[in-house]
C-alpha cells in the first residue's frame, strides 16, 4: 500500500566479503506481494537465491563449495515463465541449469554426454537422486559472456569470447544458427521484440545485426571507438504492420520518401558513448542496384569511345573496406551507408551508422582498442 512505501530506505541491503556480486536477476513470473525471488551471481562462482518479500536473511547458496565451477559467474537468468529453473553462465565457458528447490551434492558432480554439435556439448548430471546442476553446457572456447532467451522462450542466444554467436533450440538442445564476429570476443547480445533479429556487440567495436530466420548478417554498425558492452532493443518502437494485400510493397511510393523506422536499439561502449540505431527497411530489405541502360552500355563499347568512369569505390566514404568473410552480406553495388533518422527531441552532435558493408581499416588514431574508463581518467582521450 502507499502508506507502507519508504523511498528513503532500501528493501534490503547486504555487504559481501571475499567475493563480489557480478550479476543478478528477479523472477518476473512469480514476483508479487508474497514472493520476490532474486538470484545473485558472484566472482568466486557461487549463486545465491533470496526471497526479499519473505525477509529470508540466509537464502540458499548454490555451488557453495565451488565443486561445480570455480570461475566467475558472468550472468544468471530465470527461465521464462518458470518458478524454479534458472541458468548460470561462467567464465569457464560453461552454462548450468539449476532447480532452485534441489540441493547441490557434497561431491563434484559426474556427467554423461547427452548431445553435441559444432562448438558445443551438453551433459546431464549422473545421480540416483535429483541434484544440481540438472544440465551442463560447454559452449565455444573461452568465457561465455552473455546469453538471452528469444521473446517466445524457445531459443537461446549465447555469445562467447571466441567471437561466435550460437543460437540453440533450448528444449531440444540443438544448434539453430551461428555467426562470427569481425574479430575479438562478443560481449553482449539481445533479441528484437518480435524475435526476428539478434544484435551483438563486442571487441570489434561494432554492433552486428543477424537475421535469425535467414541465418545471415544484415548489417554492421560503426559508431563506437571501443568495445561494446551492452545492447538493447527499444520495445516501444515496434515494426510497422504489413500493408494490406495489393497496396504496395512497404517501401513507399517514391524513392525520395524516407524509410519508416522499423526497429530501434541502443548500444553502450567502453568509449563512454551511448548510440541509438534505427534499423530501417532499406537495410533489412535492400533493393538491387539499377541495371545500366543499353544505350549507355553500347556507347561505352563503341570503337574510339572514352573509357567509362571508374565504378563505385570499394568502401563507403568514411568507412573501411568490406570484408570477404563468409558471414557478411554480398554487397550490391557500392554498398549503401545508412544513417539513422534522429527524432526532433534528440540533440546529438554525431550519430552512428548502419551499413551493409563489413568495416575494416579504421584509422588507428580513431581505434582505441583498450580504451576504458580508467584510460579516460588518466587522459587517454575519448569520443564525445
């Protein structure tokens, strides 16, 4: 009730010694006046369960003796629409499925292989009685930095330090798709509200848009000067509804009409910049380049005719050359550059860009690979 609210005092406060909290997650499915389940992951590998509504001071501790995993917990997350199950990823590259009502054993768990595929293996815990962890996933190589469930809860996207995005069908534990970063590890991942696209960020200083249905990179965004730590879609900018049958193709009536905003997402980087991106139809469904007219082609081929002017440059002005990576989109023509439209309420001096090309060759003076807040405080410079 409003009378019970005291905004000057926290609901709960805890001080930990010897280890640091690294991540947390509330169970939104069960949250209410009677229960408020909270998970907290720690740098030493433990996971704590607390119910703040019941004032449970001790809670429950999973992996208390670090017999399951000794590395830092990188993310904890309740399974969508469940009361008891949650996932915990670790810097070891392992992902564990827990039941909050089941205990952990007094000895190191023994596992049996359930399934495996390209870059992953899944194990179940061998035990006569139910115990945690229920499942263990070994994903990629190096730390598993983040994971995210699709809006329908069926698919799980994981990004690892090996620079690979892997998307699994969660219940069957089968790999649905993969994507590699331009270089370096991938640090963050999120889904579009309709589950059609996955956006990642990482040590290549880029945001990458990957189509889940098509299994290909749609665009790469070049705007940050350092590692991208977080990406998130705007849930209040939904994609426009499809046009009625026989009433246009959704691209507008004239080429001069600006594309409508289809998706918007934000990214935050270690360069202290927060970028907003508009993912519009001209990027999601690019038009093929116009073919050269026959008279012009014939004139160019005529004897004595002057050689035709050089074609479009191999890179967009201000952006690096394209890659021949297998995960990049085939480039139509010169590869258009798309800048997001900025609403009038925003007042920003410089904006990020989404492009169909894979950027490479950024001037070294602009690329501060190890740029961080610590470097800024020491006069390391940074983007505004």
